[in-house]
C-alpha cells in the first residue's frame, strides 16, 4: 500500500493521556489498509510531557513553578519567634485584602533581558573599590538576619528591644508567605536563567524572581516601623536600609530591578493588612520606645 | 501507561496528531495530499539538518535519514560517519561537490575545507582517526523530533501481540515532505566555531537543497543581547564579564562562521529557529536573515493562529505551527485556564487567556524509555515487533518545531517541482509568495500555506 493510504486509513489522535490510534481500540489490526478500528492492546500509550521542556525547548513554558523550601523561622537566632500561627490565622482571614493586590505584571522576556544587561554591568563593577563593601553585606543578608534593620535604629546589641525584634521577625515571616504567592503567580525566571552570562554571588533561591521578597520584606519592616514610631529619627533611614538590602540582591545577580520595585509596591499595599494582623506586636514594640 | 477506556476523555480534548500539516495546507482533513502527489524522485531533495544526532531506526524515519552521508562532528574533529552498515569501516566515493568555492575569501575556513575534503576522500576511515561518533539514540530526542517533522514516512510496523505472535501496526505519521532525504549533521554544543564551520562546509559539499538549523549558536560576541557595544570606561561590557580568556584567533573563526552561513544561504535556503524566549529580532544566527540572503528566520503560531507565547513578535521571516507557552507579564497575560494548577486569583479580567492553545506539535521520538516520551518497557530491539508505540512519538514545540516544518515545506516545494529557483533568495521568495497574514492584525506574521488558506483547529 502507498504511504498516503496508511495516512488515509489510519489516524493518530492526541488525547490528554496519550496517543490514540484510530479512536477505538478493540482488536489487533489484521489489515491496516482497511481496519479503521485497529490498534489492539497498544492503542493508547504514553505520550509524556517532556520533563525539561522548559529549559530545553520552551523556556517560558512552566514559568519556573518551583515550590518554596521550608526556610521559615527555624534558623532564627535568640529572640526569634515560634511559628506565628495566630497571626497567620488572622492573615488568612483577611486573604481577600492581600491575595489579589494590583501589582503590575513583570516585564516581558525582552524587558528582563534588558534588565539583565544592567545586572551584568553591576557584576562587572562589583569588585570596584566603590562597591566592594557589598560582598560582605550580600552574604550576611542572604539569610534571615535583622542587623540591617536594627543597626539604623541603634539597638543592634541592646537587650531591651525584644518586642521590636519580635515584630520584625513576625513581619518577615508573614510577608515571606505573601511574597511567595505573588512569585508563584507570575513565575518569572531568575536573572541568570534568562541571561546565562550572569554569575550570581549566591545560589538562586528555590522560588521565582518577581517580586523580590528581600525587597518586599525589608520595605514592609520599614513601612510598619514608621507606623509604630514615625517620630523616630531613623524612620526614614529604615527605608534607605531596606533599599540597600533590596538592591544588594541585584548586585548579587539574583534579582532584577523590576523585582525590587515590585517588592516595594507590594510592601506599601500590604501595610494596611499587616497593621491589622500585627497590631498587638506593634503596640508592644511601641511601648519599648515611648 | 495502561488501563485506558475510550469514553474516559471528552472528545473535545482530542486533536489530530497531524493538525500542523492540515494547517499548513499540505494535507486535507482526511490526510490526503492537497494539490500534490507522492512520487519517487530520482534525486531526492537533500535536507541537511545541523542539530543533535537522531534515532535513524525509528520506523517512520528509517527511509528518511541518509545513512551514507549523515556525519557526526561531536567527538571526531573532522567527523565520523555514524550510520554506515555494521562492519563498514571505510567510506566509498561520496557524491560531493569537490570543487566548491563556498569558502573563498574566508582563509581559515578554506583551510578547514581542504582538511575536510581530504578526510572525505574515497577509502578514508568511516571513523576519523578511529574516534567513535557520539550518537546514541538515547540522547537524540531533539534531532529525532526535528527529523520527523521534516521528512517522516507513514509506515506499517509489526506489533507484538499480548498472546504471542505479531500483527501489522500502522504508524500513520508523516513529515511535511515524506520524499526528502535527511542528512543528519550533528555537532556538540561547546561554544567553539570550528565544528559548526565544518558542518556548514559539509552542507555545501553534499549539495544540500535546504539547510535546517533548529538551534542557537553560542557565539560569545553575537549572542543576543550583544554586550560589546556597551562600554564601562574604555572597556566593553562583554570583555568585562568574560569568564575565560579568549582563545587566540577564535574571534576570526566566529566571524568567518557568520560569513559562511550567509554564503551557504545564497546557494540554498538556510532555515533557522528564531528563539523561544520572545527575543526581539530573533536569536543568532536567525537574526542574520535579510532580504538579500537565503537565511529564513522562523517564528511560531499556536493552533489558534496566534503567535506562540514564547516566539519573537518581530524580525522573523515567516512563522509556522507550534505549541504555546503561558505568559503573565506586562506584554500579555495568556494563561491556560484548563491547566490543573490554574489559579484565577490575581488574574485581571482583561486578559488574553482565550488566545492560549494547549495543542502541541507531535513528532517522532526516540523509541523506548529514553527521549522526550518514556516507556515502561525496555527499548524494542531494532527490527523486533513493537510492544508499545507511545514512546515512538512525543509532544514537541518551540521555534525548533516551526523551523523544521518550514524546512520540510521548502523541501516539498522542491520535491514536487512546485519551486523552480533553488537559490536561497529565490526559495525565500517562493516561500513568501505562499504566505498569509496570521495572528494579531496589528503585528501580523506571515505563515506559508501549501494550498488554500491556513485553518486552525483550536480556533
């Protein structure tokens, strides 16, 4: 039989579970030229989705849906919190106030590539005398660590500010979760996944890029502290510290500038929610200062 | 996979595995050729595919891949012939264009051409210097999928019946041009120019009618975005972020490769994938395409006739059917609402989700557990009855798939005599003459259609 007779007499159909030969399967094919119902026991078989289609053929496809590793508060030093389950419960009760905030979508891939060129410039300048201080900061800020926030307040080594420290830990814990939800929604690839010539100083965290949680969390601390103590002389400086921490992630090569900006925008929009959820801890912190 | 009942899945989720050929107007809805007929050309159209190795024993590819001329540059510097019959350790008199002038004006490439010609002379070792080719079918998924889209033949294989014995098993799959011969030229992916120069020289030596390059070339200077024009002080950014010292003389070789690809494209079309990350203007070397050369940069459209989410929006010569990708960014919001993990929270009401298509392009895959689609049983020995055919095919996509379809389309034009001028520019002109505007009316893409107007099965 001719090649096109094979096509005319038989047909492969793609189904969600596999490839189907000739729609129905009952009997083995005796005469393929005429058997419209052929295929037998073999008729439907694996047509697996390629495990690595994202990386190899279709970079944007699975939108980098890595899941969050459990990196919450278990590493907290003395003064850290236990899992803040009460506050999480409050947070979840207010879900409709923070789940779908109007965070602008991230840049498209072409925009991300342009931002990655800026990161390559930062990488090239990272060792220059003017910027070399960032290395130490980047490594220190990689984990959950408060000195970046406590030092501007002048309480880093003082023991009387436990409630303030606890508030900061609480904000970091709650915002981590919120940020991860937005990251998952947009599924933005990390900079060196878009621009392989980048050499990040740190390993890529196991979640997506946009928005930057370092930015979101740091600015959330700044926004909330400025609600607790707007009159503190370092209130404004907290925002500068937050921006330094956020931008250090760009210098490390793990975040785009648009991630930083989105973290800021999200922190500002989430602040009214956190103010409700953390009210008790905010009052306790305030009491340490007044 | 087992235990499937035919009523388990609503028919609306089913689609024709050859939809892309119907969309291209090559086959009608009943899979009969539209306005062309199969013949046995005396001189089959030669499509040189520069990619990974392939699985030449796949029943749909066994007559498509040229075993005498396919050549592997992965491991042996001047190439080892991977698919010669068992025991054949010398090559015969190959039908090559020994006097080609393709490298004129390119001094280093001319030197390589002289070496290659010498190595290919009659009686030379099949495996250069005794070095094995690096072509295990297990790691040949990309090349196998590409080859299938270009030139797979419908086949009747033998299936092993559960109770013993065998029966005919139709494999109703076809590439765009089931008459062509595919010369598989494989290289490794070390970002070094020499083996790619050799590959393009070889494409000219064998007299390729069409060259297909469904991949990027990682030229350190020409990789998009190019960094050398960005200066920090008096140094270029490319120079400052370079991780290893440049190899002496390699910059010249890279430049010659770019010139060689253009030169090769003047003699026949060179079809290149435009990129899978929405690269404006396309990746290198697709971005070498101009009106004055035969390089064809290929973008992608999905089964709804919309630009695929991953495909470049601008700077492509033509587009062809492929799969789609979800997008959630400032350029567009196009999500698969039927995906099991789809979450409507935070998705603006004003979105393009309706443009998303779940359809993939189906192609031939490495049989057995390896390849893009796996199997729960070991690979069937070559020639033995097939125990399952699921692993012989897979979902495929990207601009790789689209470029393979365009290469097959050009090949079909040549095999049927529909296209007469064979130069790259003439072939491109013929292809563009077959094109229709598809996709966004404000930024239309040109898609070829063999006969009639393109139709999209998911629209």
